[in-house]
C-alpha cells in the first residue's frame, strides 16, 4: 500500500488554513520476509513459552481427583495389558528382557510423541481467543504443547527406573545417550505436529483423525515387539518411521540391549529432521491466515 504525504495533507486540511507544500514522499507498507525459524523473536517471547507450557499442564489436570497420577496410571495399565496379551498369550519376543520392562520402555517415548502430537494439533483451536486478539509468534503454541508432554514423561520415567532396578537391569554409561533419543522423539512430534496443527485450523477433520493415526502408528513402531521381528528386506522401509530409531535407541540406552543397527538410527533421525523442516515450511506459509479462519 502506497500513500503520499500530499494526499494526507489534503485529507486533514481544515477550513481557513493555508496549505503548505510538502515533498511528495511515498511510504510503502509491505510484509517482510519471514525466517523459517525466527530465533530472535522466539527468544524475546521466551517467558510466554513458559506460561503456555505451564497452562497446558494445569488445564490437563484441572478438576481431576487423581491429578498428575494419570501420568502414571495410563502407561502402567497399558503395560499390564500389553504384557498379558503380547507377552503371555502371543509370546512375542522381548530379546531376553522381561516383557513388562520391555513394553514399558517402548511406551514411554511413544506416549511422549503421541502426547506432544495430539496437544499440538488441538492447541490452536483451544487458543483461538488468544490468536485472534494478541500477536505473538504462532510457533509458541506447538512448541509449548510438545514441551508440556515432557512433564508426563518425567513422572512416568520414575516408575521405569524402579522397574528396571527391580528386575536387576542396572543402568550403565549408556544412559548419557537418553537425552539424544528423547530429542529425536520431540523433533518427530514437533515436525508432524506443525503440519497437522496448521491443517487442523482450516480442516477440523484432522483433529478427529489424529487419535486414529496415533493408534495405527503405534503398531507400526517397535513398542510391543522388537525390530528384529521385521523381515530384513523390509528393514529400510520400516526405518522411515522416525519413532523406530527413537524407541530402539531408548531401549539400548536404558536396558543394555545390543547396539541397534546404525542404518536404522540414521534413517529415522534423517526422516525426523525432514519432517521438522517440512512442517516448519508449511506452518510458516499458512500461519498468516490463522486468525482469519480459526
């Protein structure tokens, strides 16, 4: 939009006043080029990220009798069911690891991924009044939604440590690699969450489809079975699932499993980074319309 100073003077001129000569200067107002990841802007709003993350945690357990205990109940009950069905009845291999610990160790990174993804998708719809009235980096909402899932993970992780020690599986130096595989899990959740959350703003069907997607994706990941059960000819295709490397790496770091296949880890990590970049590109391209269609 271009506006000249002479036009502004003509519109604001009052009767009896003498018009003054004003240089014809044109001011152009246009949208600037946006960085793919605006680090400076995110840093300036870092306190908002904290409050949004804490808000998601409080809303999740607001007006509940058990409160944060749900972060323990859900994975523990799921682990018991998996142990009875897949460990006792189906007798699926757990590669020498007690099946309760094997399944619970796979459930923790999976629930971190699923929780971050689901909260990210629903985050914009739940924050509609804030988005339409106040400006802030829209990336803050999926970031906060993903980070809030780490609180549940931290609570449930205590049970895993107790279980591992109870079964005689003492931690080794490999535990220093746990943050790397948790980071891979969070990157995967954020990458997919950015894409689906932007789609959900315009097409609410996405929010209804995500729980089904998560359920199917879990059985396509090595949560209740080891990667070794996947045929060798399908292993590379299977590794395109970013949660394959995250779950297998987490088990290796905590339970002392044999070193996972390097190709599997590298492929899964590469796909996770590609998903993150793809999600950022799509999100940044569509975020300017969020306030209009939400």
